[in-house]
């Protein structure tokens, strides 16, 4: 039987949840407020909160100095492109490891995961030389391939975990009905593992969207995404906190808008399901 929860406990847990949520949201709130301050107000001590001269000059300066639409498009193409390429490679690999395992399957999985322990700077020099030799430096295709390779172990591991939950008898029944390997993966395995694939895609897009080390070092102008766009507002003279905050808010705005629309669709779907 379920335990009875007293009103006092409900109030306490609700207050703790709100406090934790506000604590997690505070950096975004502070960045938002700083983006409307002058540079002097942004570095004032003690810090000012709401009572300052609000200004839009930081957003205007960011627009004049950088090409925000191009950086946004680069981020979208790189994040989505690396994710789709990784899924195309990881689905057959995870299928083979989950349903046709060999003696070295676990060793291969551990080896793939161990590559994430290698410091990124350890492969920077050979990767830059290879990119210059191929003539793909400062290009979207370079970042798509690099980010795909970086996140591929995580994609394979996640898909492998989801595929292991699918009964192998279902795939055997599909083979008995005449399904080939391609049809088995596309029409049987993929629909059953769609929630897991969606979770993997979402996580990989977030990882690729937030990647800063490779995007800053492998790009200059043409393929620079939003991470490089934000980093451009740090200079040898120091950090321009107000302009940096404005650039950061412009960078996370698409994610916030997408999250808001996704939440609306989720609430609408739950409401429709409850009414139905």
C-alpha cells in the first residue's frame, strides 16, 4: 500500500524542489540580467541586481561585430549532421554487438569507452595536420566528422543498452518471415527501439551543440558555430562581461525556444490522451 503523505511533507518537498530549480536556473538568470547592463555595471562590486540602467547596446554591439545567423546555422548543421552520421554508423554496430556477440564484444565496448579518457589535446596536432593536408580546415564537414567520432562511443553504448532490452525472438521471427538484414534493422528493430534512439539523438545533439574545444580550434570564420561566436568576445584586454552575456543569451535562445515548444507539445499530447 502507498504511504500517506502529510500536507507538511508536501509543502516541504515542494519548497525544496523549487529551491533546487531556482538554484539550477540562477546562472541563466544572472547572464540574462548582465546582458542588459553596461560594462561598468556588469563588473561592479557589490553586484547590482534589478536596479540599474537597462540597455540594449550590448545586443546591438554583438550584431554589428559578428554574423549571428551564420553561426546559428553552423551550429544546427554541425550538431544535427554529426548526430545523424553517428546514428547511421552506431545502429548496425550496436545491432551486431547486441544480437551477434562474439568473444571480444565486451572488450571492444570497453575499448571504445576508454577512448573517452584520452585528453582531446593529445590528438589535436595530428588532426590539424591531417585537416590541412586534406584541405578541409575551417569547414563544416570537418567538425561533423570530428564530433561524430568523439561522441560515437557514447552513441554505440546507449544503443547497445537499448537493443539488449529487445527480445531476440522477435528478430528471429522476422527472419523466418523472409526479412533480410536491412529490413530487419529498418522495419523491425528501429521502430521498437525508437524511444532509445530518440534519447540518444537528443543527448548527442546537446553534446555537439555545447562542444567548444574542437569548434574553437578547428574553425576561424566559415564554419564557426555559436561556441566560437561566444568565445570571440573574450579578448587579451579582458572579458567584456556584458557583451559576453548578450552573446550567450543569443546562443541559448534557440534551445530555450525549442524546449518551450517541446513542453507545449508534451502537455498538449498528455491532455489529449487524458481526454481521449
